[in-house]
C-alpha cells in the first residue's frame, strides 16, 4: 500500500510538473510573441525615419547647391565692386586732388 501511495505521489508530481511546464511554455510564448511584434513595429518605424531622413538629405543638398550658386554670384559681384573701388593710396591721392581743386576755385 505504501508503494502504491508513493507511486501516486510521484505521478501527481510528474503531472504537476508537466502542467507547470506547459503553463511556463505558454507564458514564454506570449512574451516571445510580444517581443517579436514590438521588434516589427520598431523596425517599421525606423524604416520610415530612414526614408524621411534620406528625403530631407536630398532636399538639403538641393538647397545647398542653390545657396552655393548664389554665393558664387555674390562673390563675383563683390569682386567686381572691389576692382572698381579705389585703393587706400588712390583714396589718399583723391583728397590731395580735391584740396588742389578747392584752392584753385578759391583763388579764381
């Protein structure tokens, strides 16, 4: 009788272990499924961000090219103005010329 009870206890423990393992496996599967869906969602969001960043990069490159062309144009205009502007020595010479002209006007 005692052997039979011991066998029954062992069988109950085995059945409990199987049931517990089954519940544990179910819980693990739920966790794994949740992580998998989270991973897919994050991957799709990252892909969308990559596309958006690439689009912004292309747009920014276009704007930079336009700005470079505009800066080149402004640089050329400044260079031409600089060529037309008198140097310091020429400017000092102009004041001397103006002084001479004033003296001739006053004396005349």
